[in-house]
């Protein structure tokens, strides 16, 4: 599976592309099962502590945490913290490695950035609970989180719903044809604590809801504005976002977190210093490829919590916007 010429044209002109059926049901099952196991473990713990009466053990993956959320939002929020880990990227199990190395996905990514593919640890699991304010993510570009010398490079985001995603349960919205402009001013302390671009500070070209089936993939550039809003369904909108880049984009595949200090020149740093990058495909040097979940986990854990210095972009706080 790869991208067609017309799909590449849409991606380049619009800043996004939906590719149906990249992950079939059997390819999604390992990560659904792994996440279900975490939900089950945490729900049983909360039940034993008297926090939950019913843990809805017979409900399927797409419904169970939603039922818990409707009965006890605080308990469901605690379960999501266990799922997401630090910043949403704490889960580094074998099923996540399977998502990152899924051959049809990497073939599509190769169409965009070439045969050498670097995976980024800045992946996230997103369980958007019903009527959960924290689940809303304001308008932003992914480059708002990356260092500015990376703006000229294509860093591909792949957004993958693990259940069908629609306007009712909080699908992603994309602002098309804005990705060829620039990185717009972001503000810290936006809705939910995220970076935010106020809607009056970038062109409104008509936001498009990305209604997708489980296993479809939304490909985005790092300059494409996107957002998601409240989930008004009874279901959790589960999704995963993965990021890939070429070897030409700054990365830390051959560095440790200890090399990232305040004294270091920013332009020599990886695009997102706090998290590890890893080689997934390199036809010229296949020995560099990460090929096992164990190796993947080891690389991830080396950076996790190590305090690699990230200078950021110096964005202003939203509350100081007009000062």
C-alpha cells in the first residue's frame, strides 16, 4: 500500500489526506486489547477501593470506559491517566510498536518522506471521554511544539481512530490550505493546558470535520492547523497519533538525553528533545533499524524522565495575549 499521485496532490495542496483502511480490524486488535487490559486493571482497583460500583466488564472496548465515565467522571479520568502516562506518550508496549511499524502505514509514509523513516516518541494515545472538557484540544499546528529550525522540514502526523470517529464523539477538524503559510503564533496555557492559536490569528478557510472509520489514517503536515472538540456521545473516542520524519530532519537517534543542556546551541537539537527518536527503516543501513518491542521500550525509557533540556519557542501565555 502506498499513496497515489492524486492522494499526494491532495496532501501537498490541502495539507491533509485521509487514507481508508490502512489498519484492518485484526491489526487494531492488539492495541485495543492492551488498552482494555489497563482499563480493566484500573477499574477493578477502583472497585476494590469502593470508588466504583459497576465496572461494566461485559462492555466492548469502544463502550466500557464511556459507561464508567457516565457513572463516575473522576474515576474515568483517573483511568485515562493510567492509560496515557506522562503527557499521553507513556504507553510503550509491544502493540504500540506494532502500530509504528505497520507495513501498510510505513509504505504510505515512505510516499511522503522517502525510504529512510525516523519514528518519533512524540506519539500520543487519546481517550476522549464523553463531556470531558480536558478532552478538547484547541487549534494548533504540531510545529508549535517543535523547535523553530525544524519548521522547514516535513514531519508527518498520522492520526488513527481506534473506533469510528464522527462529529458527535469529537472527531478531528482540519483547516485546509493553511499549511503553506507559516507557523502562527501559539499561546501557552490554552484550553486544557495545551498550546492554542486563537481563531482570529490564522485564516479561516473552512474547518473540515474528519469523520473516519476505525483503522483509517489521517495524514497531516506539521504546519496544518487542527483541533478537536467535545465528545457528546456515550462512547470514548479512542485514537492514536504517530509522527514520522526523514533522516534529513533533526533527530536524536544517535544521542542520549544527557547531551541536551541549556548551553547547547538550539539549532543542533532534535525537533522535540524530551523524547527519543528511532530508526524504523533505513535501506542503506538496516543494522540501525529498531526491530523489536524490547529495543523500542529501552530507547523510550532512556529518555523518559531524563530531563533532556527543551528550550521551547518562547510563546506568550494566553492570559497575557493583549498585554
